[in-house]
């Protein structure tokens, strides 16, 4: 029987304890296998098997991003860049831009990575990954001066003292490095 409230003395129906069942579409076995490999951290296998699966389903953006990240994390930067570029017009454009920029930065192409980080930050100013990437790219691109001081002595009483001053900077494009020592 339903409980009675003290204030009104009327019977109140309890809220239903049944939860709505939501049926989520099951992933195909091959896609589930790739997710399982990623969960285990086997990114080389994710990249290899994911590329094969992408040949059958080229519009699977989530899989393409996972494959691109796996390629980048295992050092296959050129292949990762190809995959990231294919995602730049997809709903995952921000994640792809950050992945592409990170891969370019790892290849020493900070000048090419910089506008990608800036574009992501223009859309989502609080994106921590883009903020960090931008900071690292800007650090690499700015001029720097280093001073190295050393001393050396061998068993023949030869003494050597040295000081080296190194100045490096980039041209306006950011692609050419100049250095004077």
C-alpha cells in the first residue's frame, strides 16, 4: 500500500524504481578489438589494425583520431600527420589540430605548429593542450643566448679554460635557424 503523508493525510505513489533501459549500438568486433588494444596501451597494434579497418570505413572519425594518435605515440610522425590532416574538416577538428601541431613540433616544425594551436585557442580559449603546445612552440621559436663556461686539466699540467657564447634566432618565417658561436 502507498505511504500516507502527515500533512495532507493522502496517499502518495512512490517514484518508480524501474530505470529506463538505454540500448547503445554495439561496436563491430574489429572496432571493439582496437578499443581493447588501446586500453592495454598496445598503440603499435592499434595503428596497424586501425589502418586496415580505416580502409573499409574511411568515415570513422573516432577511429581515425585513435589511429593518428597511436601512430604519433609510436614515432610514426609522417603517417600520423596524414591521418590528422584528414580530420581537420571533421567534428574532431580541434583534437586533430592539436595532434597535428604536436607531431609537427616533434619534427622540429614549430613555425608550422604555432598557427594550429592559435586556431584551436581562438575556438576554445581554455584548451589546456593547445595552451601548453603554444607555449612550447613559442619558446622554441624565440631568440636565445646561451653561455657555457668550462675548465679542463690533464695529467701533464695543461689547463684549459673556455667560455662559449652562442646566439641563435630564426627568420620571419620561423623555418630557418641562424646561429653564431
